[in-house]
C-alpha cells in the first residue's frame, strides 16, 4: 500500500480525442509499449479479436464487430501511473464519449497532418474547453505528405480557438520527412523509420549550431527551410507558458508518426511533465482536495446488461479523492445508503481484475444493482457532499418512436424511459402533449440500433423509428420565458425533455441565429446542466 499523497501525485488520467483514423489506437499502442504493458504493438487493436475480449456482452457488438463500451488502460512509465480513457469513436460515438471526458484530467488531441482539424475532434474539443482541462496536441502521420506546418497551426487556432505553442517542429514530411527540431534543446532529432512495434530506434541528435553536420544530414534545402521557419516561428508563436497550458488556454504541439514510432516517447515525456495530477473537483461544499479528503468518486457512465441473464449493470466511477480499499463502506449520496461496493473492478484492454485498492485519478467499474445514476457521488459514510452533475449533451439525430403493437404501450413507455434514465438515449415530447409522441435524440446513429435491440430483447417491444430532419437542439436558458411566444423559423420545433425543460429543434444551423435575432433577450445553450 502506497502513501496516499505519493500515489495520487503519480497519477495522470487523460483521454485521447481525435477524428476516426487520425491514429488514436496506434498512438495508444505505442504508449503501452513504453509502459511495458504490452510486448508487441498490435495487441490493443486486432480489431475483431481483442475488442471482443474487452466486452463481448452485447449481441450488437458481435454483429457489428465494434465496441460500444469504452475501456480504461492503466500502465506505469517513468515513475508515473497512467490511466488512458478510451473515447468511443466511429459509429459508436455516443454521449458516453463526451461523458468520458468528464472523468479525464487532461486530453491528448491527435490530428492527422494531412487533414488538420476534423469534425469529431471539434466536438470533443468543445467539451474539453468547457472544463478548461489542458489539451496536448500530437500531429500524426508526418511520414506521409502533410499540410504546411504553419497552416496546420493556423487551422487549430482558428477552428478551435486555442493558442498553439509548438514544442518541436517537423522537417519535411512524407518521403522527405527528416525529423523534428526540438525548440527547447535547439537540436534536431533525425527520423528513423523504426521497425513497427519496437521502441524508438536509432535516432541521432544534431545541435542546431552544428550547421555543417546539419546540412550534410538533412540536405541544403531542408536546412535553409528549417532555419527560415525557426526564425518565423520564434517571432510569431505564443511563448510557452505552463500556467496557460494547465488552464487549457494554450496547447503544446508535437509532431511525429505513431505508426513508425517516431516522436512518441518525446511526446509522452513532455506530456507527463506538463500534465497535472488529479486536482480539486467542484462539489456543493466547494472544491474537494484529492489528497486531504478521504475516498470520494462520481459515476460518469453506466453500462447496462453486460449479462442479459442477470440484467446487471456496471457503473463506472472516477475516484476524485483519497484511496479505495477492498471491503470499505461508502455512502451513495443520492440515495443516502451506506454499503460496500460490489465487485469493484478495473477494466483493462484484455481482462478485468478485482481491485484491492485504487486512488484518486483511477477509474473503477462497480456492479450496480440499479442504484446509481450518471453524475452520482460516492464518499465516506461520514460525508455527504455532491459533485457537480454531468451535463446533458446535445443529441444530433432525432427520430419519432412508436411501438409496433399498440397493446404494448405501457411496456414501451417503461422500457424507453428506463433506457433514457440510464443515459443511453434522450427522450423528448411534443411541447404541448404528453407521452403519446416520443421523440428520441442520440449523439451517434448507432444508439438508435441499440435502442431497438434493447427494447426487443429486454422489454419484448418492437418499435418503428421515423427519423426526423432536425440536427440542432438548444435548451432555453431563460426559465421565465413564455415558450409559445418565441418567434420561430419554419424549420423550428418546440419540444420538452423528461424534466419538462423546454427546448428548440432546428433543421438548419443558421436558423438558431435567426431565432436569437428575432427574440431579443432569448438565451440558448447546446448542453444542459440540470
Ligand atoms: P484511430 O484509432 O484514430 O481510428 O486510428 P488508428 O490508430 O486505427 O489508425 C488509422 C490508420 O492510420 C491505420 O491504418 C494506421 O495504421 C494508420 N496510421 C496511424 N498512425 C500512422 C502514422 O503515423 N503514419 C501512417 N502512415 N499511418 C498511420 P489502416 O490501414 O486503416 O489500419 P491497419 O490495417 O494498419 O490497422
């Protein structure tokens, strides 16, 4: 058993945000390689096989060969204990992807050097900035032809609204990729295409001052170009400021190639130095210090029906303070109940193990007898504070849902309401009517299939889903406003959520602004904190 303060100081808990195919999996693999958690790269992915080993609980996963759940990877490197939270992407992009970011202390943003900022990265980035967590950028695939480096930085700044500070600088790309220039050490690290799956290979370091050697190694043209770019860069880029990085206002930028394992360890080392260990989180009694306060955690994700026969659920919680020890009693604040956690486990890429102890920064999965909801707090029996809730994020796909068999109305309403309460989908109603019209909203299209599947297999209800054209949803911030008096647009629809909060749906993004212009004083939000 370690000293609590030391154990927490070692923790670095982060999520990787990226657009599909930017190289998130490949980069994770390489991190694990450095941590000695795996021997051969490739074992994280092995798309079909490894992922099923993680979670072959849902039929739909098997059918589609994808993972609906997200896993957590823990490994040690250089005296740190690192937790990587996987943010599901591709078709399994869902609210869980956003919620996972609520459990992270920082984010690594992977960008494909030939593509720049892409849609999914933009969405995830927004959630990170909402929390002001530090964001570290790894620009990947420099072994392929890349966009101009200044354009890439400009793209990040303009598209995401965050200042950038390159920690290193690429020399060429694709066939002409020669390596990176380390701005702090003022030396060039030459590119060596190391064998896939091995640790970083035989790179050489050349000081910038040794111009003759530099010219001999990377060529006249590349040397001239580099010297010119360094001059420009030193004049134009934001100075490095660790406080700004830690406040999420400035992102340090690194360049490399995850596939050929170039620049990955340099990135990891800098990241670990700059990223923060678990810090105080906001609760209704003020900030909670991770070391001073005894055990506390909040639920950020609930995964239902891992085993259909038992209808069990796993609640994933992020420990925010103190230490969890096997067998200890904790209070579930929302219900007031004091109990032992059931089968607390750590979910790894390839297996699960029962936890003996865990510290602030760690994630554990706990058997949920139907007690927990997303955002709930657990703490010591003597305490009773609550962490700030997890916001509800804007769904982007909507469908009207009806049961096929009208006789099964009650089962249908019960099922869909329960699934919505678990946070797998959101349900809405027409503004002026009751439950007779149910509109379902999801972040990723796959959730519609999940809903269909679960209603059939768990509640024996078949449904019709009629997709609706709306893509933009806004919560109305002004509580005292008469919603029926809002001057709308032809594509606007008024609805309400389960709690009766009024919302507006739009087909076109520009209609949102039009409605704001037409209704002075109206305030709209694209997430809800209630
Ligand atoms: P993701 O998790 O972000 O979706 O991306 P992933 O790591 O799966 O990478 C997507 C594709 O990009 C993979 O190729 C991967 O090998 C490739 N890739 C990742 N990093 C680099 C890099 O630094 N350079 C180059 N050239 N390619 C890179 P794939 O052919 O789609 O998959 P696979 O058959 O190799 O697994």
